[in-house]
C-alpha cells in the first residue's frame, strides 16, 4: 500500500494513471505531453508499474501502458477505511461532548 500511495504522490504519475485508465498509450506517446525527457517519463511509468497502478504490454516494438483499475480501487478502499475510522472517532467525541456539558467548556479552553 505504501508503494501505491508513494506512486500517487506525484502529479505527473497521477496524470499518467488518469490517461491510461481511459486508453493504453506507448511510453513514447505519453512522453510527448510532458515537459521532461523520455527517460524521466519511463522512470515515472516504472514507479507506477512497481506499485501495480499500470501494466505494460509489448506490442511490436512498443510497450503499451494501461491503467489497472483494481489497484486504484484498492487505494480508494484504503482511503474509505481511513475516512470511516476518523468519522467514528469524531462521532464518539461528539457523543462525549453531548453527554458531558462541562467537557465542552474544558475543550474550548
């Protein structure tokens, strides 16, 4: 999971994932749209591939990069679990404050 969120922490990599979820692209086609070298885009794709966010499939002389919806779903599910955990904690704090009026004053100080 750490690899997945590390890979998504970069704007270029998120954009590559977004584009490859819509259709497959060769690395050279992807590289045309970024203000960086082909090698830099290859490195971004390698990070995404290690995280499982994209797959590469050889077609002739090219490697086509395709997004992996299952990996994105795993990230989404992990964030949903964290959101639920924090919502439950906030609800418990709200309940505590509602049952103990003095605690609200103590909390606001």
